[in-house]
């Protein structure tokens, strides 16, 4: 199945449905203004999501540190081992007894979901599906039902229409430093993860809130002038 073109002509939902119902194995590459993403499919279901902007090892490690499951120095050692061995960061952490397989699977599943769901907000971009064998991690197996992700994506996009234009899952915020403000518990929780580097998707990962709940808190923080958007540098386009 040769499948490529523009998201203006063939929306993501249609692409996912086609791959799912035909139980295809391969890689779907998508390129937009702010990111390049690869979704790996095995027999129609998503087993991995790779983002140019969101390096999996960094995201996984940061979430584990934020949750207090590992120490920053343990993460740095694991990252060094990954660079020298090529082994995935999650496998290294499990091998060294620093994290449980279930913890890693839960975070990876959440990250894949966030990566896929944010694609539904893309209004333009190019895509290409390449049928081929894909690596399946037998030690930390992760497989997400594409049909479920499709429904989740459509539901969240519907909710996001309520705050459309105010932020996206790619948005990055920084604190203004304004004092004397009062916050709700949700706003206080979200504000802890605003650091000028983490985008909304990563903030949601760290906070463990759902998309809409976290996004509403961020919009409220913007309206209170507690945070402001930071311009994100676009990803360099692929050379022809």
C-alpha cells in the first residue's frame, strides 16, 4: 500500500482508519511546521511514536524524575549507558532495578497517546506510509489500539474547540514572575511544570491530568498573566 500526500487532502483520521482496517505493519511519517513524527504500526496497531522535538529518552526520564521514581543522577548514568550501548532508556532502567516494567509501560503508553492525539490538531503537513517490518520491544511491549486512539483523538479535538486558538499541544510557556496572584489547585499543579522548555504535551505527562483539564488550567493561568507563550523554533524542513 503506497500512501503519501498532504494532510489537507487526506486527514489523519482517514489514514489511521485505513492502516487499522487493513492491519498494516510499517511506518507512517508525518512532517508539519513544528515537528516531524514517525508512528510505528504492527498489524494495524501503534507500537511506538517518535518525535523530532520530543526525544523519548528525555521525556521518559524527565517524567520518572518528576514523579520521584528515579533520581536525576540515575537518569544521567542511564543516558550515558544508552549512548554507549544503544539500548533503550526504559530497558536500561529496568535492568538496573531503577524502575518497574509496569511504570515504564504506563508512561510510554501515555506519551504515545499524547503524540498521536496532538497530530489531530495539525491543519497541514505531509505524510507517507511505508510498509515494512518494525522493531517490537519484547521486554517492554507496548501496543495501542488504533481505533481507540482515533476515537480519543476526535473526542479531545472536539473538547479543544472550546479553547481553540489559545494553545495547542505544541505550545511552550514560561512564567511571567507576576506576584500576588491566587490559583486554583489545578492551576498550582500545572504551574509547577511550566519551565520555558516543556510543551503542553509534556506538561500533561508530568502532571498526570487529562488533556482538557490541564489545558483549561493553562488558559486560566494565561488570563491571569501568570504565564505567557514562548515562541517555538520551527523544525528545519527535510531536504528534497
